[in-house]
C-alpha cells in the first residue's frame, strides 16, 4: 500500500536530529527551506536568469582568450578612434570635430555624420569606472562592451517573452538568445560596432511598447520613447522600429482591436520619440521629411481620424454618421494624397535611400548602386546560413508562431508581425540575420515552453492503483511513454543547440580579421599579423602628412592604427570619390599615375594573399601585400607574388565606372573584368615587384 508523507516548513524544524542529515540542518539554519513556494520560485527564476546572463557574457570571450584584447573588423576601428577622442577631449570637441585625416582633400565632420550612442555609452562607462578608481583602458571598455550588453539583452528578452506567455517561456528565450550564433556574430568581444548595443535598445523598445499597449499608460509610453531615442542614437536600423510599430497599430485598426489604450500609447511614443530623435545631428529633420518615416506620420494621422470618428459616432445617429463619415473620409483622403504628391514632386520629402530600396527590391542595388552590392553583408542569405546561425530555432519558430495565432492578443499580433517582417528582410540581406535572431529566440522559447508544458501535464510520476490504471489504459494507453519520449527529444535538441552554438561561436565568429591564424603541417599554430605590422610600418616610416590610397575597406584601420591621411574609407558617403579610386585601381600604370598625381597620393596600399593559398573568394586576404611608396623615400613592408586576384579589383572595375557609368558601359553591367585589364592594372603590377625594391620615382 502506497504511503505519503507531508512535511510543512513549520514542522520541518521539529524533526528529530536522528532523522535529519547534516546538509538539511545547515540549510535549515540558512533559512532556505523555510521560504514560501513563491519565494523559492522567484529565487529559482533569478538564478536561472543570472546564469543565462553570465553565459551570454562568457561565451563571447573566445577571441580574447585565443588572441588578445583587440578590436575586430573595419568599422569598429573608427568607433574606437572616435570613442578615444571623446573620452580624452570631451563631448563639445567631439561634437564639433572636423577630421582632416579622412576623405582627403574633402575631410569629414564627425559629430554630424555618426550615431553617437555607442561612443557616449563607452565613454560614460569609462568615466564611471575611473570615478570609482577602477583603472581601465578605453580600449578594453570598447572590447568588452558588446558582451556586457548581450547580458542585458538576455534579461530584456526574458521580460519581453514573459509579457507574451509566461516566465517559463521567458527563461527559455533568454537561454536561447544567450548563445544564438546569429546574435553572437555581431556581439563578440572586440566587435565594437553599433549593433553591439542596438539589439538591446531594440528589444527594450519593444518591451516598453508592449507594456504601453497592455496598460495604456503614458508612463510606459514615455519610457518606450526614451528607449527609442537610445536606439536612434545608436544605429541606423531604428527605421525598422519606426515602421514596425505603426504597422502594428494599423493592423490593430483593421482587425477592430484599436482602443483608447492604443491611441494613448502610440500618440505618446510618436510625438515624444520624434522630438527626441531629431536631437541627433545625423538624423536631424529626417523624421518629418524622409520617405522612410512617412508611414509613422500617416498612422499618427489615422489615429486622430479614428478618434474623431468615434467621437462623432457617439454624438450622431447611425444615418447622419454614415453620410458624414463618407464625406469626411473622401475629403481628407483626397487632401492628404494631394499634399503628399506635391511634397514629393517638389523634393520636400526626400526619396528612399538605396539600402531601403534594396530591401523592397533585392535586385535594385545590383542594377543601380554597385557600391552597396559590393559589400558581402548586403548579399542575399543562403538557406544554409539559417541553419548555421539559428539551428533548432528554424524548426521551433513555426511552433511559437502557431501558438501566437491560436491565442491572439495585441502583444502577440506585434510579435507575429516582427517575426514575419524580419524573416523577409533577413532573406534579402544577410546582415539582417541579426534582427531576425531575437524574435526567433522569443518565438522558439514560446514554442518549446508550450510543447514541454503540454507533455509535462501528461507525465504521471505517481504510482496509480490497479483500478485507475485500467481506466487510464483504456483512454490513453501509452500516455507516460509518449510524454517521456517527447521530453527527452526536446532535451536532446536543446543540448545539440547548445553544442552547435558554442562550436560556431568558437570556430566561425571568434577570429578577428586583423589578426589571423592557421595550422602548420606539424599542427603548430601560425599567426598572421601582417595587417598590424604594415599599419605600424606606415606609422613609423612615412611622413606624417603622407596620403595613402587604398580600397575603401581599409580606410578606418589606416587612420586608426597608422594615423595617416586616406582618400576613402568605410563611410562611403561620396560615390564619385570612391569611383575615382576604383578607376585608379582598375587602370593601367600610366593612367593610374595620372589619377594619383591628381589626388596627391604618396603611398598605395594593396592587399594580396597569394602565398598563403587564399583564393579570390571575396574574403579579406590574410597577408598584406605591401604599402609601396609612390613618390618619396621608404621601403615596402612585404611582397607577395601574383597568383590570384582578389574580387576587390573586380568591384573596382564596376564601381570605378561611377554612379552614372562610363564609356565601358553602364554601372549596372556586372561582367567580370577582362584578364588582360586585371593583369595590366595597378595592383598586379605592385604585387609583382620584388621584395625590398627601391621606391618608385616614376612609372
């Protein structure tokens, strides 16, 4: 006969010492077992969430452990340089900084051409730590900023998912986003880019928006506007937010879910958020002048019309209201369309940017703007990339989507729209996999939580008597077996997801492009540090006023590490200037010499990886060919033999035609450059120079 023993927390302390283990006595003294069920549940959730946050930070440190504390990629070097200037010189000089080292001879106004949120955040952390006498270099703050904010993202994801379902789903989503490769790719230690804090800002804005929609509170709406302001100051991807939130409101209108709560939330967010966003110099009046923001303005107007119509409905009888409604809607619609058309034709409302057009029409950049299509992260996403960056989430995403469709609410409609739109945009541009990864974790967390909770209810671990067992077998013969099997399958999938994410993080996303490694024939590790060596050679062996010409990919690194003036960099704001450099790269020596004399070039930097076995696959070549002195003294840092040409030179041929094309054909002609043109152009000629050759005086 089965027996059961029930011990209440109050009676536990009265047990005899002979039946109490030393561990139980110790825990009783600590008071842990005297906590109520609610407190134990809260403590357990806090423990799991803290572990997920720590895991999110620690799993992004592979590159620091394997190499050193170093800034990765290209754009982060500009961000690091500007952050260092801000920390040393202060915000006033930073905001009014004119950089004469970039885009020679044009220069660049830094304060009005960047999103300063990343730099201000790092400088603030740096000064706070120094205020408490914690000595740390600004470079280390920049290196570890993205892992720190990934921990904050884990916490925000928990609260956001909790608003959509429950705490269990929130914990699962938090654990998933802590290790998802699609997010880790932009938030590893050393990846000091805008996306490192932008994903946190984006999810924080979404969380505040859902709270505002649920409560109709001005407080939550104002907090949402502040989070949106932080997002605007951090990343140009804020355009996705300011279009998704109005789209959510529009769908609520069309489905009859619009209410006073939605009206208060959206009007507060739009008015306050727009005013705050216009305080960013780089944004300026775009929220009221550019086409990307017109959807938000249009939905704001629809909210006012909807509220006015509701007021009229309460004051008029149905017949009068119907006549007035049709008349007013027709008149207002005609007036708005006329005003919009006039503003667009007169140029008062700026057209969509090239990158925005590329999202709506994937072939637009390829056919019209080669400089956008030449960037690898702007290419369409392959099917294998989804599994590589998301793994289990690809299969659990539809489950969470189905649950949200089955239990519709205002908040779940928002997450459905976020998931569907980000899925489309990520297919158009591989860079936007970063935007898709959080919603995949949220919906997958909801899906896994729903599956586990469903089968856990069917899992009966008690010992039923014979009578109840017969009744159970007649209705559901193998309930326990099926439930146990499904739980084991889900546990197996979650374990494989963790191992896959860790492997991808370690092998694919934790290798800085500035310092490369390989394995020798004997298994030893070989470090290629030619990039930094060449940049430091430029710094110490060239005149301070020397002008270096290179392809735009390396502009930020040259100014940050070599501290030399460059012609073009990764900002790519002047297509004509870039096309001129592309023409020089793709021209013969005689023609290139004329262009470089026109641009006052002192040195030419070319990248080639022939000796290391790298093929022309569009990736950065691992060994720096050399920086050849063009007119005055100096020596080359290294030489390589021309075995295979990088596609950078092929893009130089296409971008070099300029924004309007040339005699070679229109810019939309995407044919490979002829081999004779490539072999006779400037970079192969410089590659073929022998090591330690004297500086060229003329061609």
